[in-house]
C-alpha cells in the first residue's frame, strides 16, 4: 500500500509529483526547495516542509537514512551546516552534496530525504 503526501508546492501540479510517497516501509521525500532571501533561510524553510511531510507519514528526522543536498554553488553549503546539524541531531543519515543547477536561479538549496518508518 502506498500513501502520497502533497504539500501544495507550486511545482507539484505543474510537473506532476507529490512531496512524499510512503511505500515499502520508507518515506521518500521529493527534492524540496525553500523560500527566503538567502541559502540559510531557504534551508530552514525546506526543512520545515520536509518535517511536515515526514510527520504526516508518521516519521521524523530521527528516522532519516539518506539525505541529498543540491546547491548551485557549493561554497554556500557550509553556512547551512548548523541548521542541518540541528535538524538531524544525534541521528545523522548518510548524506551526499551535489553542485548543480536548480529549477529556478532564485533557489540556493534543494534537499531530498529518505526515512524509514518507525516500528
């Protein structure tokens, strides 16, 4: 059985995807960008959106097993580290950071998370 979670983001309907899919004991959260004037505020907002999707699925950041960070400028990643450390805390997932173009130049970070559903 699968559950699809929608956040109402502008690209969900335009592109044809949902914020997260719960399937096979995992929560797969789509790449998520955040709103804000700089990379740190966008990072915080993206994590809020991801946190809501995880919560709706019955999971949390403590259940994350994989996270991928995508940034158009890798030098902007380090200012996000304290925010990311706060979110994942004592339960850090396996992580990858990729430098790449995002869907709109105004976005400075995109975050994708996979979590396991707790027993």
